[in-house]
């Protein structure tokens, strides 16, 4: 008899998770690479115009990978929730269980990758500003793109929920 939940992680999800972990390690490598060169006080928040509006110690840079690890582990932990407990618009049956689980897990991996991409962008801008190089903020556009990316990912996978029904 076939188990209710598949135990293998599909290739696409493995690739997304590998890219996410690569960006997470990249955050730590960036911090370690620049840490000794940074002043004790660095800009840690920027307004929509891209100008620093809050300053803090350089140790605050480690908040970015810390938050990234938390989000990655949170999304990863959702894999252990049975698909039957998800709020789906139709019943989960033995026929659609694996497809829907794959879709949900892939969506979580994609959202995690999007979050990690935004966090490494944020960290890179912090490091540029702390090194007295103009950050590449472009006046709030990255935040808008990040939100639109999250919406796009959610819509894509929501449509796929119905297609894979």
C-alpha cells in the first residue's frame, strides 16, 4: 500500500532550497568579509528615498542572516503539517494528495527563496552604505518588487492548486 505522504523531495524543491541556502551562506560570507573594515556605527535603516534614517552597531548586521534562518526554518517546518490540515478550496483525496503537497511545499520553497533574495539585497545595501558607497536602493522600488514577487508567487501556486485538483 502506498504511504499517504511522499517522503522524497522533488527536484524543483531541492533546487529552490539549495539556492535559498546558498543565499543564506552568502549573507554570512558578506558580513564576515566586510566586518573588520566597517566602522563601529553603520546605517541600519533607510527611508524610501534611500537615505539612512537610523544608525546602529555593526553587530546588527547579523540580524539579517538570523532572521533569514528563522524564516527558512519556519517555512521548512510547514512541510511536516499534513496536507489535510491545509485550508484548501476542495477536499484532499488520495488521488490529489501528492500533487497538492508538492505544490504547497514548492510554493513555500519559492517564497523562502524570494525572501532570502530580498534579505541579501538589503544586507548588500547596508554594507555599501556602511562603506561610504552609495547604496543601490532606487527609492523603494526593491520593496515594491519584493511585494509584487510575493503576490505573483502566491497567485501562480494558487492557480496551480486548481489545475492540479
